[in-house]
C-alpha cells in the first residue's frame, strides 16, 4: 500500500495545468488521485495526464469530498469560490492549498482561517513568488537585520499591455477585481513578508478603468473585448502600518509605462535598502561612502535541490508537502494571506468611496 500523500485537485483549468499539477507530479512522496472540474472533459484530461491509474473524476466538488480517499485538496478555481470549497475541504478532514488570493473578501478569508483552526488542518495560499531565489535571499537579508527597520516599501506589479483574455479574469463577480487582486496580490505578499509586518492601520487607494474600454491590438495575450472588461485596468494603494511604516502598491494590466515589473518589492530601511529592478540589488552607506551591490544568484543557493535547479513552483509544492508530512507550519501562513486580502479589499473600498479605510474603527470624516 502506498504511503504517498494523496491529493485531490478542484479546478483543472489554467493555473492547475500551468503550475499545481506539473509541480505535484514531480514530487516523489505524493500522487494525485482525484480531479474535479465543472467541465468534465478538463477533469478527465487532467486525470489521464497527471493522475494515478483509476483516478476519480468529478464535476461537483461536494461529491468529491463525500467520496474522500485523499489527504490534501488543491483549490484552483476562480476567486469567488475559494472560501466555500476550502472550508468544505477542511471540514471534510483535508489539508488545503488554495490558489491566490486567499479569497475575494476579508470575510470569506476569515471563514477559511476559522475553519483551519477549528479542524486543526493545515491551510496555505499559493504565493509562489516567495520561493524564487532572489526572494529567498532577500528574506534572509531582512531576517538578519541587514536593512534595519524597514519603514518604506513599494510593492510593484506593473504590466504595460498584458491583460489576460482567457477564463474569467475580466469578470468582476467571479474574480473580485483585475490586476490588483490578480498580480498586485503577489507583490504585496512579498513586501509584507520581507517587512514581517502584518499590522495595517489605514489604506488609501484608487482603481482605474481608463484603457480597458478601448479596442487594443498591442496586448500580449491578444485583443480584449471592451464589453467584457468589467474590472479595473490599474490600481494603486497607499498603506500605512501601525508602526508608521509605509507601503506604496502599484498594479496594472494596461498602463502607459515603458517598463515591465511584476511581483517585485523595493525596501528602504535604517541600515540599507534593496530592490529587484535589475536582478536583486542591495544598497547603503559604508565608511562614509554609498554602495550598491548586485547579488549574483546565477549558481548555487536556495534554488538548487538534489543537484539540479528547482523552480519556485516545484519548491512551493515540495515545502508544502513537507509541512503536511512533518506537521509544521507552511511557508505561507493563512493569517498572513488574510492580511493581504484585507488590504486589497480596503484599496477597492477606498477607490469607491474616495476616503481612507481605517482598521481601528476610526474614519477620515
């Protein structure tokens, strides 16, 4: 009898095929035994490509959970269903890896966290950019105190013209928003993680729909349909933390900027700074002189495993499975992911109302 961790996949679309299932298939201590998708053909194809012999196929996640036979559920569905599926999977006795963002709303994310605590099962969110070699190196720098107190940061997720035109990305009801909740979430997660600061005090934000209502032929993923473009094309936030630190969040799918920078952070501390603009760069002053150092991440280091280079997606899968098997905290804790959702929701709210959102119950009236 196999002692491998058994995994069920709920949602067999783009992110499952692009990341979760390929990475899990390369883990020696796990196997995918069940697949669910509202389009049966997608689930059947996933089972044939990645599943064990006789892998089960479902079109209803409740039927999958009722049948059981697995230890872990990966939730790879649109944002509006993350919470309900995750809570049900946890209640059914499974550990859950949920695709980012944690949920569409803070209330939904809180339900997920409460269910994880209530059931004692592990819950993590798929912020795979934490596992890049530059991210891992910079996290170690921050933990060592080399930057000192980080009091200013930028979370950067800027695309000039790269609007995803497939799936439900342009559907506000299913996704909750556009680039802010899609790619801004990665940049914000990286930044909060580096700062190790999860206590926001207030948020001001603006979301724009300036270019999405136009026909466009220069989009990286082909022209979008303006009639279907129901979400923002760019969004920006100004976040003040309880200790006075500030984070500026920039996100766009379509914006008239000349540079393309995604899932990056810039940090400024009392002892030094760092950014990811042209590779990982550290800066500061030493001996009365300013310095800037570009970190060489071309060989060795945390991105290498078992003699070969390990992608961030494979590393994410491996460390997640280790957390389950060894009963330890996952790299991405649900409490952290909830704060990301809380801040994103506040940016959208601030954009709608034109007012700051305060987390201590006060207001800017």
